[in-house]
C-alpha cells in the first residue's frame, strides 16, 4: 500500500485534479450549472484555483468537485484521493483517528471525509440478485447497543442487520432493520432477490413463507448443531458477518444506529469488490471514485441524517 501511495496524483494537486477529471469527465466536460458542453475553457492565472473552468454559455466557473462528495470541501484533492485509497484498501476499515494522523487533517475533518467516502461506496445497482442457478444466502446478525438502550438478556437492545450474499459472484447487500420479523425481512428479499434463485437460510421462522416462492429453499438447522449438508450451508454469509463484526468492534468500536447504514455500504463495497473477485486495492479505489457523483453530503446532514 505504501508503494501505491507514491503515485503522483496522491501528492501533486494538479495531478490529482487531472486524475479525477479523467474519470469523472471521461465522456467530456459538462457545465454543472447549465449543462453546456461546447463553450468550456480552462481558466488561467496566478490567482485562479487549480482545476477551474468557465462555461461561456452561462458565464459561470466550475470545477470537477461540483455535484460530488468533494463539493465545498477545502481539503486538497490529493488528500481526498489518499483517503479513498486507504479506506478502500483496508479490509476491516480504518478509523477516523488513524486517517487524522496519516493525512494531517483534524479529527472532525477525517470523520466527515470518511462518511462522504462511504456514501460514494453505496451501490446504486438495483438488479435482482441470484437468478437461474444462483444461490442466495440470507441471515441476520446483532451488533452494538441501540442508543439509550439498557443492556439486557436477548437481542432487544442490539442493532439489527439483515444481509444477502450471492454465492457465485460474492456480492453482498446488507440492511439495517428495526426488528427481525416477517414484516421487515420479506419485503427486503422480494425487492432484491430473483424468485428463480435457490434460497439458503437457517431455520428461523421468518423465512418459512417467503422460501416457498423460490425454486428451492434449503435450510440448515443450527439449533440442532447442523452447519453443512453437502452444499447446503450459510457459511458464506457468516464469513461476511465475521469481517463486518471484526471491523466494527476492532476498528470503529462505537457506531450510532443512524450511521450504521453507511458502514454497511462500506463493508458491502469492499466485500463485493475484493481480491477473490479479481479486484485489487487500486481498482477498488477507482471504483469508489466513480461513485462520488451525485452523492454530496454536508456536515449537518451527515450528523443528523438517520
């Protein structure tokens, strides 16, 4: 990772802008104010900010930052690229404290950058998972404590996560749920999984009804000590949860429920784009960069958004 971070765009601001522009504007520059594409020129001058262009249709200046997670940020672009690479390349995540020390930004800035990058990692892919001959593993897990909840026996005070993993492609989708019930779980499965799939779950009762809608619904009974029966298992999704929990407990440690959906987007992104799927750290960082458009957050909305 250290050698990869020696690339010029991580240390030179003009090179960083050139790198981002080549990827965000790969089909040509377009004015974010009026949509013009023809009468655009790069602004020159000692006092002109790096990467500034002017549209001569609407007479307004703009940069590649507008309409992205970088908008209104005073953090240098090369530092943003370093942060994206570090988060994308850290299997279990990297804390805001660590980013603060490595990048030389304030802790508040590191925290805000992390959440913006997680937003960029959020998948916009709404295709149905599975399909013919595809196996989907579904399971739920519990982590941390809800804000203000008193620890007690059972899972009522815990934050609840439901996830799906496509066994063949290794793609995952995880969701924060209020309760692990039929009313919460079934709509998520209906929206995300093709009924032509093979559904794989444990013996939990909330899967009984929905399981009948799939080509097959195979169950492993963990309550009876059964974990593998030929190719019937939920080991793939349990492996996903293992990485997620090690990251949340060992790296992030404290997470409020209103931010949990962004952490899930981060772990989904890295899991779906991992080495086993042919994606190395550099490619993963590029894929994260391609997701920055249209996902602007302000500090206020990041802090308040549920």
